[in-house]
């Protein structure tokens, strides 16, 4: 491992995103982030109807609609960052949004389950562009705790998506067939393409652009994976994302089968997701005083404690619905204190190769989430034991990853 070079811009406060104001910039970042979250969470109420229409009887198999999107999303990120480091942020972002819209339309007209999965995979690849480019743009304009604060504010808006998306999906299903959900995604993608095309400037000046030659890309990627802090926090983020995704893919079954909520389960899902959104706002206010490390490390330790309690109660078959919701909301709230800080800690040493670093970070966390979280969802057996076991295991793995990233020194400011 080698020490990373210092960021070139320091703690920048002057906006590099003019003519956008700070508030509009945060809203655009949140809106671009929401493309990915909406494409996942709005689908949850539609899984049964899609399976019934396309002849998929196995409920666990229907879950594939979610992880196959994440696999495409993770693989797409491997290339997007380097391309945006070479050609700039705007063209890559706009092309990605156009492909996202096209893939959503393909999903809406898919004649079979396999064709739908292919469309979802393509949509995942396309959504890698707004995800990676957004992270790079934030790093182009800000650094350090200011970057963490911007990310937290954007995530406060972005994390409202899991609150409303399942209810939005359920509302669409009451008025139209499941194909309409994909048409809504297409319209949203078009709206974001128009907004960013009109208002968002290029944030990567020509003098900071990098070669796209394979040797240059390999050197940049090698620097990312050999920088202890960046790669360690990528692993940590992957473990936490996997825990959350494991819940997402099995949420409908848990709420409808274990607790019998029926079509009302989006309200319970929204309650848990709301806790995560609130905590992201809290993080934006506290990170400057407490510090990214102390705040996120403490949140991971508390997550492990709650996961242990969840597992004990699940084993005892003592998880009443109110108790489960309290613990679920608690873990979601802690996740809101983790992601923005992990992202900022990983990206802080990478200002000179922000696109490639965002690619490696995003791809690592997403592929880990899709594979590990997808396996956790497949382990659902009609009880909460698999989910609770996964939470505890992945929480402990996260602690090990941040210990690696920090050379064993946890909770320091």
C-alpha cells in the first residue's frame, strides 16, 4: 500500500457548478441519485403481478428482477468513471440518461420474464452513468467534510425515494398494469436529462482530464485498490449495502407472509425508510462537529448490537410486528449515518482520479450488494432468522473492513 497524493483543491467552498446555486446543485445530485433507488424500490409491489403475468410461480425467483438490475449497475460502473475522466462529465451523463430511458421502455414491452431481465440488466448498466458521474461531480466541486455535508444533504432528498417509491408503485398498479411503472421511470429519466442538459455545467476542466489508454486506466485502478482507505471503505460500504439489499429483496414476503399486511406493506416499508432519510439529515448537521470517522464507526458498532438483538428475538420467535419495526427503523437510521461518510472517506484521497475512483467504489459496493444481498434474499424461509443472521454477519464484516481501512484505529476524529 502507498500513501495517496493530497487532493488538489483542499477544502473548496467556492462553487464549481455555476450557474447552479448550492441548493439547486444538491437537488440535482439527489435527483440523479434517485434514478437508481427508484428503479429498485418502485418495483417491489409489482413482483407478484409481474410473476403472474409472465408465468413465474416461484416467489424467490421473482426477486431476480432486483439483483439482475444491480449486477448491470455494478458492471457498468467499471467503465463509466474512466470515460468521464477522459471526455468530461456532461456527455457521459447525458448518454447514460438516454440509455436509461430506452431500457425502461424495453422493459415495458418485454414479452417474457427472460426478456424483462435482459431489459433490467441494460437499465442497470445505463444507470451506472448518473451514479458515477454524480459522485465525480461532487468531488470535482467539493472535498473533505464539505463534500460529506453535500452528499448527506443530497441523500436526505434521495433517501425519501424508498419512503414513497413502494407506495408509488402500488398506486400505479391500482390504476394501470405493471408495465406503466417502467413508463414512469422513462418519464423521470427524460426529466432529469432535460434538467441537467440545461443547467449543469461541465465540472472537469480539460487540463485535469486523463488518458483512456488501457495502461493509464489500469494504473488509476491499481492506485484505487492499493490505497488502504479507499478500498477498505469500498468493502465496508459493500457489506452494509448488502445487508440493506437483503432486506429490500425479501421485504414484500416478510411484510405480507410473516406479518400479513397484504397491500398495506408499502406503508411499513416507508416507515422504516423514513428513519434512514431523517438520519441522513442529522448526519449533515453533525459531521462537521463529530467527524466522519467517529460518526460512521459508532453507527456500525450500534448496528451490530441491534442486529444481535434482532437475531436473538428471531430465534426465540418473539419478534412481534411493533418490535420488528422498531429494530428495523433503528438499523435503517444507522445506515443513514454510514453511507455518506463511507463514500466521502473513500473518495477524499482520489480527487485527481475521481471518475475512476467512483467507478471502483461504486462497482465494488454494488456487486457485493447484488451477490451477497441477493443470496440473503434467496435464503428467506418464511422466518426472520436468515435476515437477522445476515445483518449480524455483515455488520461484523463491516467493522473488520473499516479496521483495515484505518489501520486498526477506529473512532478517531
